[in-house]
């Protein structure tokens, strides 16, 4: 084995594992924790979570004051984008989708949201100027077709039937785009900061953005609706699937490309499917499983273009 390959294994070998672990924690959040906050306004949920994590991570500032002062305006814009798309829009959208758990199969919502790698790779080409092969667009179209098949089967959804499936799928799709964009912006944001400071800035700026949102929408007045049990849930999220998960995710993302990270995040739906079966015995139907297979295969095909080039560049 060459010295360059050995160096690659030592520096980046375990980095994808941290992203996979973070994605698995997000699945636990979606299946087991976040649905328990169902009665609260979505914006209030995201605001409360962001504030708690930001406060808990505040001591990090004392160690990185110099790094904060040296950040350029492009770094701040990147973190602001992460806060808006990942911390605010994406989190609110996926939370809203998960709140429809009483109306749809949760596996559908989570798997639909995993169109994220397609969006991440496309946005990486636009924002980071990465070149994509023609086959990317073919498999991206197949992935979207598989997502539709997984959600609606061979039927056309009746938007006036009172069925919440289309709404949950729409919010999950918005979350997929937002998180995909956030992955690209996060890679740029971490360029000049440590993963510890990056985690803090992500939640701190998200808390400010969400404060503006809950103030304008006046949902902050509903803070009294939070029960004592839900306070425990919020802190559990902060220490596990929220703050800790992003901490692990940024540690891994710092060492690997955004494209590889997007593939590792597929641990999210895989973990969610297992949890859905264990906790609720929810199983997709045959046609929906066909859609799942089409979606997963196409996403791996799309992402494989980037993985192969990444591994080849590392082995040179």
C-alpha cells in the first residue's frame, strides 16, 4: 500500500462513520422523539431546540474567539445559509412532515426526504462548480419517479380527499432540498473553522433566525404549551439527536467531501425503516417497496459518480 493511501486511511478512514452515526441519530429523532412534540407549533419546536443547543455550546466561544474575529463575510454568509436552509426551513419542513405520522406511513416521509443526495450533488455543481456527467440527470429523474411511486403507487393523489399523504410528501421534499443545500453550504462554512465552532455557529445563528420567525408569526406566545415531559424531550434531543448529532456530522464532514457525506446520510432512511418496524410494525406495500428499490438504486447510481472520482483522486 502506498504512503498516500495509508495517509488517506489514517486521516479520513473513520470520518464517514461519524456521518453515518449522525444520520442514524436523526432517524431516531424522527421516529421516536419528534412525534412526541406533535401538539406544538413547528416553528416553536425548532426555535426551542436551537436555543437549548446554542446555550449548551456557548462555552465553545471562549476557546475560539480569535477564529470568530478572523471570519470573512463569505464565511458568515455560508453559516447564515446553513441556518436558514438547514436550521430553519429544512428542520421545520421535516418536523411538519413527521407531525403527519397519524395520517401516513412514516417510512414514506423519511424516504421521500432522502432525495437529498440528488439535490446535494446538483447544488454542489452549481455552488461549488463541480462538474456532473450526463448520466446524473437521467438517474436523478429515475429517483424522482421512484419517490412518487413509493408515495402514491400507481394512483394519482386526490388532493381534495382529506388525505395528508401529499402534504407530508411535499414538506419532506422541501426538507430534502433544504438539507441538500445545507450540506453544500456546511462544507463551505467549515472551510475556515473547527467542527466545534461550526456546530455552535450553526445553532446560534439558527436560534436568531428562528427568534425572528416565531416573533413575526407570534408562535412564541405558545411557549406555555410546552409540558414538563416535553421539556425532557427537548433536552434529550439536544444531547443526542440534535446537538450531538450535528457535532458528529461536522466532525466527519470536515474530513470528507459533501458528496460522500450525502451518501453516508442514507443511514437515515435505513435506520428509520428498522425502527418503524420494531416500534410500530409499519411495513410498506409491494408497490411502495418497488418505489423504494428504484429510489435507493438511483440515488446510489447518482452518488456513485462522485464517490468513484473522489476515491480515485485520493489514491493518486
